[in-house]
């Protein structure tokens, strides 16, 4: 069994920064790419960023220039550096990993095999 565990969430003022981390444990697996999604209260879960090993990155337009995704393919870890945070970034952030590339990847949730439990990010105005 594979577990993804996120860390680094918290409360920050608008304009501040946070760094989220995600690490895999349990059964060894090889990931094709890893990503971050978020879900705000009353909203659907949405794509935020992904990294297709080794260095291809994808971002939703609303975070381009503010968020940076990075990671380690060999260890199946992925980080999300978030700068210039806005109140609308408030959400639960989920880490995900995909073992193969499926249609719609890396933007679709069903392209991923494993998910973390999420970490709360709250940005106050």
C-alpha cells in the first residue's frame, strides 16, 4: 500500500509564503508525474500544479508566477512553494501521484493513482 503524506500547511497573511511538502511511503512505486490539487469550501477540487519527471512543470493560470513545484523522482517527493499568497488560495491542498500517463494528464484527477489526505492552507486578508 502506498501513502502520500502532505505537510507544511497553515495560516498566513496575504502576501506571505508557504512551502508544502509531500512524501510517499509504503510500497515502492515508480511515478510518471506528481501533482497538487486544492479544494476550497463548497468548491470542486481543482488542479494547481504538476511535475512530469524530470523537469516539465504545469500550472493553473491563477498561480503562474507565484507557485513553484519541484521534487525528487527517485524518492517520490514533491514540494509546492507558494509566494504572494492571496485569500482565494485558501483551500485544502492535496498531493497526488500517477504511475502511468493517462488521457487528460496531468490536469485531471482521474489521471492519478495515489492521493494524500490533504493539508489546510488559510490565507487571511
